[in-house]
């Protein structure tokens, strides 16, 4: 679960609803497209707030940055039907978001964790709207075996108790590591409210994606698009060596963010932003 470093938007950022051909999506936006536009796609149980630490430094570098709540995530509503959250449906949403943001110019696409799998599916469907692809803490296929078991348990709980999201949240937090740093009251309340606002069918369907996604690296490697694999020094969903191997297969750029684990966007946003800017700048010259 990504935990934003703060919850207040930078003074120059704004929250609004992005209108697309596939509906309206809650977004945070900052910056002007002096050097390009970037679309940031969050992961499982996440939201646009996971990227809040990146908005200011990326905007300061001359990029328009838009972080989105996908359908059924946090402040974007969605139907109570699991089929609405199939991976291809979510990929079509990303393509619609890119089309709504673009002025005819391709956008830089960043997907965190599950968002990386969704972004990959969008690029494989149609790479034309994109200037580059960053897979952030996202791997080549399903998450590692230990995390698969945890995710299957969560999906089973959601299937059985989807009308009791508060109860599931309480049970989840009861299993937090004993040595975990306690969340402050504001963050704890935000995390709970985000969970309660997320459509359970979205979590069920995307949880299944995380435990069953096939390896599509060879397909992605064939797409002529600049690619970056970025992660922390440790990752519980996809081990770092797995992402290293994926980088080689993709012939992509690789960045490991010091002091970060599964959410470098939240755990070390300054270094993460600098890496993104360097990558995007290099992509402009290719």
C-alpha cells in the first residue's frame, strides 16, 4: 500500500475531473507542458495521491503532470461489475486519458505496480499516444509467490464480505507488522477513507490480474518506445533481480532509487522525479 508523504496539494496544483471519451476521472494536475505532458497511473489499492510528492519537482522541470484515479479508484466512481475492471478495459481508459490530455503530442506514461501492468497493456494495444513508458516497481508477470498468496486471501475476503469494507480494512490493518511505524492521524484517516471509497469489484478484478498476469515482456520489447524500469532498493511484489532481468530483456534504462522500497514515488520523490526528468529529456532527443 502506497502512503503519500503528505496530503496537501502544492499551491500551483489543482484537483479536477478529466473528461474523456470513456467517462470522467478524478485527477491532480500541476505544471505547464513546456517540455511535455506526463500521465501517472497508480497501483493496487492506490490513488492519485500516491504521486503527490512528484508534482512540484516535475512541474518545476517544465512538465505538465497529471496523476489519475482509475475507474472505481478513490474519487473516480465505477460500476459494481467485475467485468468493468478487466485489464483491457483499464488499458482503454488509459488510452482515453492520454487522448484527452494530448494536444496532438504524445504523453509520457508512468505506471506504478499494478498501474505498470495496465500501462503496458495500453502501450501494447496502441503505442502511438505515448512518448515513453516508465514501469515503476512493476514486473514482467504476476507478483511473487508470497504476495500472490496474500492477494488471493484478500480477494477471497472481498468476494465474501464486499459489503463490509470497514470490517475488511480493520482485519487488514490488524496484520500490519508489529515494528511498523504508526501512521499519523491524518494519514490513517485518508488511507481508510480511500479504501472505503474504492469499489470492491475493482479490487477483486485487479487483484486477480496481479496473481495471473502472463509474461508479456517480449511483446513490449518489440514496441519502439523509450522505456525505463524504476524501483526502490527492495521490493516485496517483484524482487529487484526480477526487474533487473526485465530491464535487460526490454533493453530499457534502469534506475534504482536509494532509500526506497515498493513506492519510490512516495518514499523518495525528489530522486524519483529527477530520474524521470532525465529519462523524459533523453526521450525527447531520440
